C-alpha cells in the first residue's frame, strides 16, 4: 500500500529553472509529498505523516515555510520498540513549534533542539532513535536555512543542476548520526548525538529553485543524475505537477530498491568499505518536493 501526503496549494508565479532578481516580494514553497513504507506489501500503513518508520511534516508560518523528514532507526524493533513512534513524535513536535511561532527562521537547529528536549521531558517514556533534516525558507530574506543530522538530506536544483546539497553524517558505514532516547539502564551504550551536531547551512534561493528533501531510502537507491532526469518531467509549478513528479521519483527509487542486480549508491558505498554488496537497498522512502514561488495568500 502506498500513501500520498500533499500540501501547499499556492498559486506559483515562478518559472522552473530559476530567475535571478532582487525584489521585495515574499517567497514561499509549493510542496508535495510521496513515499513508501518498506513493508507496504503486507498492507501496513502508518497513520499521519509517516511512511513506515519514516516521518515528515510541512508547516507554514507567516515568516517562513518549514519542512522536515526523519528516519526512525529500525534496530529498536529488536527490543520491542516501534521505531516510527520516535521519528513521528519528533516531526509532529517540530510542526507544532513552527505553527505556534516558537522558532527563528535562521536557526533550524533550534527547532530540532527544542523538539528533542521536549521528547526527553515527556511524562510518557518514549524510546528510540532517528535521523532528521529540517529546511526553512525565510519569506522576506529569500534565504534557505537547513539543519541535517544523519543520512537524510536535501538537494537544491537550479537550471537542471544541483547547486546545494546536504552532507551525510556517518559514524561509520551504515551508522548515521542520530538523536536517541534510551532506557536508563542502556544510557551510555546507545549511540546518541546532540542536535547541535547537525550540519547547518544558509544560502539565497531564487524563484523556480527546486528543493528535494528525503530520507536515505531515496538517496541510497537513486544517484543525483537519476533524480535530475526525473525532475526534468516537472514542466510547471502547479501543485499537481509537483505531486506527480514526487510520486515518480519515489516509485522509481522503490523499484530500484528491490533490484538485486542494480549497483545502487548504497551498494557502491558498501563496496568502498570492503563489503561485497550488490543490489538496491529495501527501505522506507520519503520524498518532499518543493518549488520556490512568489508568496500569495
């Protein structure tokens, strides 16, 4: 089973490919979401903004558009813990903070930090781990502010080329940086990184820039050139076109994930680390696809 989540029904007045101009207009993101849970064939579909153990959100505030993805660490399932609870709660908390205006657009790490510490103080124990990537478009300054912890991430595409991308954070092969909450008896033995360890960046964007934010289920199965080929199908900035392109990207990544003969980016990375691996990497896949447009109420 698959699920579609889509947001941002705005009238876009941008031209794909980017227009370099200085103006006083506010910018916004027109966004759509698509994804697969790894176990979708069993008919399991998570509620809310979740695809399997992945979670995401898209939120609007008068000062900014904010979106994020998180990938729950599946290893917790061996201890009877549902990995999607941590990632889902983290993203819902980030979304609530944005809607309440409890954030500074230029500080996405702050959104992640506040949300994580709310989870730590939760009266109901919440165990688990997750990667996270937060992307914030400041409407007035036309700047994109990002924070990425782990191996989820983003691409910014302009004129058919990748002009900005996140850096993957790994402790060692297939072990990304992650936020964690462990039971007291396991503290110190569970890998846990600080939100402050997130890689941050800030840069100007232009009307028509394409922003793709996704979990590692996409990037482990599709190299940049394949993603760019799919983005060429995005012929205009209306919501339906963005949604269809997000769907096409996620579907192709899903097919490749189950191809045993395909040399995926994940398999190549494994070979680079001395492992004899071939094929795609079956995983949850979450794709958020956005276009920078002129803001309209």
